[in-house]
C-alpha cells in the first residue's frame, strides 16, 4: 500500500477547510488526472475503448469492463454487487466509471493509485474476470492480429508494445473521456440562476448547513483535490447505529483495513464523488440501499449524527439530482476478430 497515504482528518477540521474553500465547490474542471507517461491520443482512446468492451479479456469470454461499468447506463451496473465470470458475485458494488478520472485513488478502498493500476486488477480477480495472471491476458490479446497492429500504432516507440502496462494505459485513456459536464448545478454556478429549481437551491443550502460538504467538498464532491495516489478517506459509519447496522450490515466489510491489515484503517473508505449519484443506485459499498432518499437519511445519521426533517431530506435529494451532467455519447466499438477460430477455451 505504498501508493496510498491515509488521511485521517477530523470532520470539524474538514468542515472548516471546505468552508474556507467553499467558492471552489461545484466549479467543474475538465482536466482529468493522468500520469506523465500516459499522454492522451485519439488512437489510444480507440484502442482502450475496444479493450474496455471486449469480453475475451475474461477467462470464459463473458465479462468485459463494460459489464460492471456500463457506459450506456450511468457507468455502473445498478446491481447491489457485481456479477463476474461463472456467475460469481463479488462483495461490493461497482463504482461508476464516469468522472473516475478526477479521483486521486480508485476502488472503494482506494487501493489503486490511478486508473492504470485499477485497470489491471479485475483481469486477474478470480470472481471478476478470472484470468490466472497478466501473462495469460496478454497471450490472449496477442492472439488477435488486429490488436497487435493497434498496439504497434499506439505505442510506436515500444519494441514490445503488446504488454500489460500498455493495455492498462489504453483502457485508462478511454476512461478519461468519460466525463459528465454541464449539469444543472454547473450551469447554476456559472451564473444561470434559473438552472436550479427552488427546491434544489434549498437543498444546496442544506447540503452546506447540515454538513454534507464536510466530506463531499471540492470540485467533484469527493473531498479536496489531491495528487494521484493520495487518497481522501473517511470512517463509515462515524456514528454507529445498531438499528441501521442490523438492517444494512455496513461494518462487516472493513474497507481499507482489508488491504492494510491495520486496525486503525477499519471501516475507512475513499470518499466517492456525488456527481451523477442519482443515476447509480443502489448505494453504499455493499449496495444494500436501493434509493437515494434513504441513502441521504442514512448518511446524515451515520456521518453527522443528524436526524433530517422530511423537508431537508426532500431538498437534498433534489439537489443531488442537479449534479447529473450530460453523458458523452457512446458508440459500440468494432472488435478485431480472430477468423475461423475462437480464442476462448471451450469447456
């Protein structure tokens, strides 16, 4: 976990930090975080898109990146937990891939420092895509003539371009195009005061006065803007509640501790973005909460120890709906074929 620098900051301090920087909240910036060694090119985007949609990267040819991060539908799969190869179910829901390019760490527990590192993980996860190792992944990719020529074109200075690092770079580059813009809230912050309804404006006020922005501040409502690899984490729940825990079982997954094995990391989670949150139900890491209104009520109680009034709850949901921006139009790629043969093992 050398790439993750755990930040444990009190809610009071964060609230002050966000209050002092409240002018920056909601001002959308469109430059995604990317390593210096992975420049964005049109050809790399197209290669990454093909790989993102290609189920042949999974052991049984059934699961692609898009299976769990459906870019035709909010960037997730709308399941409580995702389903991988052989119908296996994972332990966590799939976070949306939209606007992930702006986050400084990836996965619910922040274990990947960037999109490149994240792209490698599911390939060899036995439940997700099920490949035994990255060499097997690349052997399969190398058996597709169209991929060999595409990798050579995209990485012309690499003597052996068909490798796992370049595959991850290509997928990450495509993912950096998955940015939602021009939400009603963005329009409002740009000066169009009629972009929000009166209820949404009230929700924006409540978002700040109730204290939601103490964690969900910054340009993308995911905390402060940090360098790649430096995650912004919070304990969830901050105020344990027996009745809620019995119903939703949030604490059974220890979050960051499952990676670091440090007791101080127990139930620590990377703060997720709230952009397009209305389009990515169900909610929380285990997908146990089916609707946004209930999620808002639970967050207020567990993170701020606040019992929302029905009016506050309604206005906050309306405000969160205003954070949904325009999804960039997606077209299905044509995948390079393997003529007269299948590269997926027949059982």
